C-alpha cells in the first residue's frame, strides 16, 4: 500500500487515481516524459555529432522505458542507430 499525496488516504500501489479524492496519483504519469523531445534532439543533432545521439538518445531511451512511451523508444533507438551510422561513415571517410 502507498498513500495519496493529496489527501493521505491509503491507495493500492498500482492504482492511478485515488478513490478518496479522485486525483491522479500514478508516479509514472507524474514523471515528466520528455523522451520524444530527447529523441528528436538526439536524432537531429546526432546527424552531425554522433556522441550527442548516443548520450541524449540513451537518456531518452531510459525515460521512454520508464514511462512506457513507444514513440519515445522508437525515436531514441533510431537516433542511436543513426548516430552510429554517421560515426562509422565519418570514421570511414577519415581513414581514407
Ligand atoms: Zn487522495
């Protein structure tokens, strides 16, 4: 059991709404889900700086996994893949 942060009454650990006061208590919902924003930043900046794609994409992916955001997951995975491709391409160009 946990307690509603608004009215203090006992609520089930997996409930999203407090039955006493009707307010949303889900912690997943309360956490800011910025995984889509992070994914877009990682995708765009990562096309030029692969390191950014890995770091920002990695953070975005962990946020997306926590909040179960499938769009965020796809964007961040795509960013990491694109960052890797850009890195390999740049590496191949430099080693010529
Ligand atoms: Zn409540």
